[in-house]
């Protein structure tokens, strides 16, 4: 399929999905965030869905693995993982990966302007262990395989065009992706204990069929300057993380989020959130669970997203099954907690285009099995 055909009809609305409602204010995290009072207030007792939320917020279940999505004939996939929202007419779409192997792939939920589900469908099939990914500003979803020499697949959230494998983006144990329209690159994390942080530089912005895969180069410290070096063989015949001797290695790359000249990404092995100042070419810690005073409110750091008011929302893989907020004032605090699901992890946090609804999944739900996944929606007065 020609790339331009793939983009037709989505390029205008897609940029709003990826960036129009998630750009954060130009906050400078000069030191790792510390625990403090949440701007949303304390968590209440569990609601009927087992979710503890601040005052003014409510939750509902929108899909369950192995069950038909309400109002449709579509059966929701197992092990829901990374996700994103895209505008669709007066409504929106939430896409979600399936982290099973074999099978994998991704599905979508379509909502109308009032938040009712009007459709559900498959957008990617026949892949392996699709973990996270990222929304592109031209209205596509990158779904990434978290397996050795895994691929990135570019999918159509609107369900019209077939998914396309983007081999030029490298073959490694992919996790998340985040687009930077200012520098016209896509950042990529690698989920292994000595993985790297990458960027893909397309030959033409908006066309991911060809380009250069580069790896971040830096010293061994937790702050300093960084650069980029081309990966000689993105096909991964030799693991990409070993091809550049100056590459900086990270302990289990997970979520990735770009906004306003800054890219944040998480590393689960050491409980950290990293911040890259792209204009200054410097990196530092935005959060480290070993550097907080008292008990760390955020552990098992995983997927990450941003709200229009400047807050980061970080989901836990394990921990207390919380989504925590990191504010521009460098305060970290729980935003919500799921009770009774200690054998699961929280995945795929993403805001609706208007910023009033937060979607996410509990990958294994109360059962602890990939067949027990639950996808939720939380509504309330998010800061803007």
C-alpha cells in the first residue's frame, strides 16, 4: 500500500489526537520529584469497580477480555496493554494493544460525543506480544512487539487501512514510541535490562518506511549531556543495543511521552522517570523511587502520559496498582488505586481529546490471567 493512501483522510484530525490535548507546560524538573499532597486530594474508599479515586471522579468498565463489548458484536482482546486516543468526528477512539504471544495485535473502541460506545473492532492481527507504542501526529498508532527482534507496526485507528510493518524502525524488544513533530523524529524505548533509548529519523516526515535508526549516547551518570549515533544494522542481526560502543544503557525501558521540547521515559528495573531536554541536549532524573523521603508513592513505573494541565500520569506494573501524578512542581502522589488486583498491572493510560476522560486497563484484572483484562474509563475535573 502507498503511504500517502494510508494517510489520506487522517492527517488533519490525527495531529490533534497525538498532541492537541497532551502538550505540557514548559516545566523544568530540576531535581527528582518528591512525595507530597496530590493536587486532586486524597483517595476515597473503593467504588463499585474497586477503584479508589479522589472526590469528583468516577469510573466505569468499558471492556473485558473475552467478553463482547457492550453495544457491539466484538469480543475484546486478552491482556490489554498500551493505548492512545484519537478524535473521530464529534467523538473519539481509544486503541489498545494485546500483549499475548502468539496472537497479539491491537483493537479499538469508538465513542460518540456523549461517551457511549458505538463500535469496536480489530486494527492489527497476527503479531506477537504487542506491548506499548505511540500515537503519530498524522493519525496513526504505532504498535510495538516486545519480543527479541520485534517489529513496529503502523496501524489505522479508524479501521479503514491495513496495518503496515515498519522494518526501518529497527528490530529489537520494542516498548513505547513518542513522536516529536518539531525535530521530525520518533523516540523508542527498549524493554531489556541493558536496553537503549532510540530515535528514528524518517527520510520524509509522515512516512516511516525509510530513515535512520539512532541510539542515545551518554556517560554512565544520571545526568549530563547526550548525543545520537546511527545504528549500523537496524535489522538486529547483532542486537542493536550492542552496535554502538558509546550507547547509554537503561534498566528496562518502558513508557515514553513527548511534549514541548521534552521527552520523558520510564525504566522499570530501577524505578526511574528520565527527562531529556532536547534543546539543551541534557538528561536528568525526573523521579527515582530510591531517592524519595519516606515510602515511595510510585513503584514499578511503566506507561506514562501527560495531561493538558502539565501533569504526568505514570502507571504501575505491580506496586500498589496505582496511577500516580507527577506535577510541574515536582510533587508525586497517587491519583488512583485499583484494589484486589495485585496479580495485574496498569496499562495504556490515555486522555480523551477534550482531556476529561482517562482510559487505561488492568492487564490481568482480578484473575491474574491474560483472559481477565479490564479496560476502564475515569471521568472528572482533570487540571487544565
